[in-house]
């Protein structure tokens, strides 16, 4: 459907050209449908979506994404954080992220203050999901993110309170909070804030998007390193294996002295279906058991075991940049 020229002014025009010249051939609706069907078949207790539900941040895209979310799952079972494409331009109130508010608000004893306030907290059993927003309007040709000092301070307070309750804390953010994955133009500009917060307040898992490739990194926490795991786009059919659509199925089990985190990687196969392509099993320390000192490097922080699978030898390794 043709877009009015006025709608495609400025940064939207660059996004429109990028879509038609490059991204359009890499993303297919049928791939997203197949991924959603595979997720539904595994019936996860909760699902995290880490942003970029729109391409040009058009009001019509936000409405379409709202319809898609309603079909994908109820707000009680699905949580969303926004991506940089969802903040491509500023929109009038009620035409943008507010439409997704039911999937982006805290509940129980953690209600959001209204609107699209971040971070939000949702507790499901022994797992606490903390949704952050790194989505900000940036200049043309930039896709960077920012948390801001106010949100970062709220994150610190939330993580500390959740640690006191002995919960498994999952941080969800669009931009990866670690160094070296992306250049300055695309990175989280104030990631040092989150790095410092995690180093003192701790977390058990960080999930992110944005890279468009499978990424496995870590941040130093007070009781060991915190895994930070990113997935490619949910609709990408790109020929490079580590950029094809994937989703991650996590299982959290409490142990006497910590947690066991099991990850199953589900990826697009040559026939357009999704299959198990590998996984990891990690033993993580319990943050509430006192400070054992900072440790750098994932191997020193967790017992890490690869599980079998077609791509198990390197299911989440970072490709060349």
C-alpha cells in the first residue's frame, strides 16, 4: 500500500528505503507465523518479546501490532519491551506505545504508575520479570538506545527489593547492555549505568534483542557473572545461520544453593519449520546467600554444560562483526 509522502519524511524515509532495498527480502511473515506456532506448541508459562514490533513507527503499525499481540497471548502471559524502531519518531499520545500498555505494565504488588512507565515488574511463581525501555528517538542513521538516570535508579531499587524476596530476576531490554556487540551508532549509550547496577544489585538473567544475530555474553554481578542472551529477529530468513529466526525456551529450577537455568534453542530449518538446534544448562549462584565477591568471566560464575543438538557446538556464539 503506497505511503503518503508527508508520512515518510525524515527518519521514516530512511527506514522505508532500508526496508525496500534490504530488509524486505530478509523478513517473511510466514517465518513469524511458523515461529509463533512453535511457541504455542511448547506452551511456555510466560513469553518475553524484546521490541521492534513496528518498522516505521506508524500509528497504523502500532494498531496492527496491538491486534497481533491480542492474538498471540493475553497480557498476563506475555510481556513486551519496546525497541528502537518503536521509537523511530515521536507520536501524539494514544497513537504509539500506549496501545501496548496491557503487555508493558507491572502487576500484583508492583503496579505501574500509569502510562508506559518503566521499569515494570511482573512476578510469576519464583521468577520476576523486569521490563526496561531503551527506546528513544535518535538522529537519522542512528539506532542507539538509552535508559536514562531516572529509570536506572528505579531499576536498582527494584532489583534490590526482588533480591530480598529470593526471586529469580530476569531483566528484559531491547539493546544489549554489554560492550563489544555493536558499534556506537547502534549500542546502548549509557550501558555503563546498567553494568554498575548489575554489579552491585545483581540479576540472574538478561535477555535482549536488537543485534539481529544470536548473542551470548555476560555482565559481572556481585555473586558471579550474569548471562546476557540475545536472539535474532523472529521473522528473518537470512542465509547466514546465526541470523535466522530463533526463539529461546528457558526453564528455571530452584536448587538448594542457587538456580539451574536450562536453555533450549529453537531455530528455523531449511523447510521453513522450527526445530531444536541446541541448548545450554547453567548452575547459577543464589544472590540472596551473601556476597562472594565479583568475578569476571562467565566460566568462573556458572557451571556451564552444552546440550546436544544439530547446532549445539556453538548455538549462541557471536558471529564476526
